[in-house]
């Protein structure tokens, strides 16, 4: 299998400029059904959404960037809002979004994370991440295979 080397920004479309942070007080006045995401997942539900579709959210800051107790990347689907603590991207024609999620969660990104008191993965550093990718068709096959395992794990977790 041939792998090609890319920079992160060569294989993604970045939507960070569309993020809008809301304070806790603002969110309190706007309670609703739409998920409001921060660095590590849903932190609230509000009355509107910015994004509609399938996107990859990547933690921009927080202790988890160093400890990796949780995955730093997650695919989010549907209608939702994202604050400025998570990068939001999609893969382009060279990179499957779900494949990118699996890849980032398996990589050591510590060399791209700055700050000790408050670890941060800036957009510039994220864009500089080096990725080695197979063809898009191979990526999609790998995602299908891994996704089957994810579904089995989810079912087993619901049973236990």
C-alpha cells in the first residue's frame, strides 16, 4: 500500500472562522435542542445551530491534549454549534473525514501542542501536522472495517 505525505491543511477544509463562542449566561438564555460543543464534547444545548452535516471536531485546548484520557478528535453529525475550543474540519477529496478522526486519535501530537499550564493545539500547529495517507478508496475501506468494530463496542457497552 502506497502512502503519500501531506500537511494537515493540504487534506482538510477548515471551518474555524464560523465558530461562535457563547458565555454560560448567553447559553442560559438560549436553551434548546441543539448540541453546543466545546473542546471535549457537548457542554450544553441551545436554541440554534451553525453547522449541519458531518464534521470532525478536534480539541484546541485543555489538559486532555497531553493526557489523552479521551480521544481528542470526534466526528459529529447533524445540526450543532461549536465554540472556539474545538477546531472544526472536513476532509477534502484526498482525505476521508472519519479516517482522519481515527488517524489523529492514534497519533502522538505532543510535538504540536504548546503551553504547560493550558495545553493548546493552535490552528497553525494543527495545519503543520504531517500525515501519511493511502488513497481515498483505501481510506474508505479502512473506515468501513473500523466502524464495524466501533458499532460492536457500542452495542456491548449498552448491554453491560
